[in-house]
């Protein structure tokens, strides 16, 4: 029998933070750290990504200008905001309600442009847009995706730094908590 080394597996599968799937997990981790959540969610299938200590349900969406493949120019970030049926790890069932399940969305943008020098593990490499789900519903309705230009121009949101992220999530989310 062969037993595989978890550290080697991590290095093989997850050490490139420019890979979209890894950047997504990194974005969730960064937001979780900002709000004081240190434990990974029980399931990646839950209807939102993070539950803050204040009870705010947070959906984290992550994109970056740099990709792991060769690019002629930086990517134009786009984020999925599609309404979906919620999943509960406790019941192992979908709730059948098609909606945006979280109280707030945090759109994380890894804004560095040079793949040779970028460092996704630096908080300075990120910008964060915190938007109340109610604002997305009212201003964008059934729209399925959103770009930074829409987040800024239509939703009226400006980016915040990592140091401002927690207070912005509390400010935006405190009046929107869904039960």
C-alpha cells in the first residue's frame, strides 16, 4: 500500500494561486480572515461561502487580471451572480428556492498585471467590492454575470482595501441579514 503525502499533494494541485480554481479558494480564505472566520466551511456546496460572526451570509466571487495561460493583454474580470437554488449540508438537499442566497457579495479582484512579479498572497494585490444582495436584485434583476464597470457604475460601489474589508462587510451587511 502507498500512502500519499498531503503536503506533496497540496504542492502538486494547489500551489499555483493564479489558477482560477485556486484563486477562488484563496479569495474565500482572504475574506474569511478579514471577518475573523478561521474554520473552513463544512462543505463547498453550501448556499453561501462564509457566515461572519455577526451572522452575515457572504458570497465571495474572485477574478484576476493575470491568468496561468499566456495572455496578449490582461483579462476582463467577470463574476457569476446567477440566482441559484440553495444547498444545505445539514439536510443534503436543495431548498428549491431560486434566489441569491447571501446577504452580501464580495467581488475580489486580483489586480496585479505582471505574472512574473505578482504575489496573490499579498493583501496589497487585491481590491474588494462589497455589495448588498438587495442592490444586485433591485438594479440588475435576473442578470447572470457582472463586470467591474457594472459594479462601479450601476451598483455604485468603490473598491476597498483588505484593511477596510471587515468594516465594509459589516456596514453593507448589517441591514440585509436574511433569516
